[in-house]
C-alpha cells in the first residue's frame, strides 16, 4: 500500500493525526464514509503485503540435488560407471533421482499447504465508517480508518493510537521483548525509533487491552 504524504505520525498529537488522515471529512470522529474508503483504497491500494513469487517447479526440483551428500553419490556413480560397473552405477543414480523426486513432492506440497494456510488465516478488523462500527477484511483498511481493537486481537495495520485504556501490545516478534509493551497516545520527537514508539501499534502484533486507533497505512 502507498502511504499518504505527511510528517511522521509519531510526531503528531492524536487530534492532529486524526485531522490529517480525515482531512476530507466534516466530522473525523464519524469515521470515513463508505464511498471515501473505496476512493482511498483505489488511491493507496490494498492493506496487504506484496505476495512472494512462488518458486519455479523446475528450480525446486533441481534444488534437491544441491546437497554435499548428493554430490558425493553422483561422483561415486560416475567413477563406478567409468569402471564399467553399470549395475552399481545405475543403482546409485536411481537412488539419487528417487530421493530428488520424493524431496520435490514433499517440499512442493508443503509450499502449497503454507500458501493455502496463509489465505485461510486472513483477518478482519472492526472500523468506524459512516458513524457505525462494522467489521471489514483487514486488507480493506485505508489511511484514515478508525480501527477498534480488543484484547487478543491482532493489529491489522500500522496505526497511530488516539484513545486507549491500559493498553499493552505483544511486540516480541518485532523487538524481542519478552513481556507486552505499555502504550500511550503521546507524540514523540522526530528521531524516535519507530519500532519503540509507544503511541504506535504495528501490523500483526497482538493487543492485550481495548483501544481505539487511527490507521496510518
């Protein structure tokens, strides 16, 4: 998704951030209108990561031979063949190719399973639109959406916090911290490390208390 042109969101107060993201709305606290959200999605794109290009099946098969033990077996087969021990050489080549076929099938099926699982695990988000709280697919979030989170939810987009109560976020996957991080709505200096910004919550992290947030994606 493209980002709207503005200063760092952590530098703005909650009211300033909300006004900047909802500049086209008469009442920012009513959330975006359905039409405005569609216009912004057309402008900024879907709230999703660019999918990784799948591995070419031929390259996947050839990668099964990229192993020191396989190299040794192939050299052994060539030496055995040069000594005219055709049966032994054929057995070694057969074992190598059979191993490659089995490895290819297993890895190919695993990649397909992971891809199917990632599609099945798509999440939803509660947002305020047309003044009404509603649930939409996370990929439909746009800059300016007011997003609601409750305990246990995954953060569906990078957000600037604007209202909260006793909020903690599990950011262990991002920062390595072993305990949830306390959050607040205070603005911060421009040189603040964004991963450590207490007024922000990052995509796919887990909330441990309710909060209201404005999406900055």
